[in-house]
C-alpha cells in the first residue's frame, strides 16, 4: 500500500530542512493525502503560511512596511528630539517641550491649544517672524529659546470693540448737546459786531454757483474784513485781508465746516481746516447761504461747472 511511502516522504522532508525542495512521491493516492500535502512548509512549493515566515517563495526575506510614527506635539514625541521653549503671550509665560523637527505651523497649533489664540490671528516671532514652512531645527531654535506671540482672541476683540462703539455714541450725543457755534465765546465777539456794512446780499433756500467775482464783505476771527477768491485754473483759494493775501492749494484744505448764524439763518459762519486740529481752522463770518454748498464742493474736489 501507499502508507509506508508517505512515511518515508515525511522523513525525507524533515531531514532536508524547511528550505529544501521535496517533490511528492508519485503514485501516492491514499485518502487524505491532498489535505496533508497542504500542511507542508512553504519552501516545499506550498502557497500558505509556514514555520519559515518572512521568506518569499524565492527564499528571500520579506520586509514588513514601516509603521508611520504619530506625534501629538506634546512632551512625549516617540523618541524624537525635543527642545524646551518659553512661549510668551499677553504677559503669560508657558514652558513647552516641542519636537525640534516640527514646523512653525505645527508650533502655532500648539500655541492655539495653550492660549486659545487661533493660528490665523497669531504673530509668532523668533529672530523675526517665524516661518510656518520651516522646522525649528532649520531656524536654529535652541533650548531655552523665547518665542514671542502677539495677537488677540476673538473674545478680546469683541470686548475691546463694544466699549469703543459705545464711547463713540456718547461723543456724538455730547456733540449734539453742545451749544451752537455761534453762541460760543470765541465767535460771539465777532458776531456781536453785527453784519458788515458791505455784506453781500443773501438768497435763502437757493443754491447758486460761485460768482466770477471774489466773495467779499465778510469778517475773519479777528474781526477784520476778508474776501475769498476761487482760482479754479490754479486749483487755489485766495484768502485776502487788508494786510495780505494767502494763496492756499485746494488740496491742502482738509475740510470745510459751516453753520447758520442764529437769528440770521440766511448767512453762515464757515471754517477752512488747514491742519490736523481745530486750532488750524480759518473762520469766516457772514457767508451768504446760497454759496455755501458751492464753496464746499469746490474746495473738497467737486468742481462746479455750469
């Protein structure tokens, strides 16, 4: 029968070792032979697992793919080199151990976890603005390095803006409560002189273009006579008094303000802002109301062509 031949075949396979070639004997047709042959070592032509795991059918070692290391950016970084940092933000100091081969963008994420400051709102500095794409090693960060962080959280921004808006509303309310300009002492001393004898006639409720002649018959803040000449071709405003004439480029005038004179609403008091503060206002009194809008538009850049 075939049973003694099978025993011999097993003994020969064991003596040759797992890597040797051991063809099956011919004529082995005993029941169960096929199942037992599948349990032979891989080196013997089988396709399944074997005691010689790690070897390919050609006898070469098979290498398992390397496992990717995962870093959580914390104190334990799978054996990678760490660096000790002092992160300073908003008068707070944080001692941080961080992977030397992590990028600036990853450090921003760590700062976010510490401070709540979103990366997009962070300005991180180490010898200048920290580059997001470079590693800490590349920019030569060493142990004990100070990392400065500038930025405000969304809550901080809201907390600052809300009182600011309220303060602006209070300022506007105060301005509305202020007495009219014409009642203020600095203006009263001029207005109390009354209308100049040669004041130009006014036309209430009408807007007219600038006349071709100078606007005259007005007072300045010292009570002296003043005239305004608009030199459009030269882009200048000439302010003339008895003593001299000031030739001002239109572009140098920051603003023009005006207010009707109480009790004489067909005339205005007007100021040309020549500098950054109210002290630079050049005041003119008894401007006919029909020319007020034309003066503003001309000086501030809206030319009046009719």
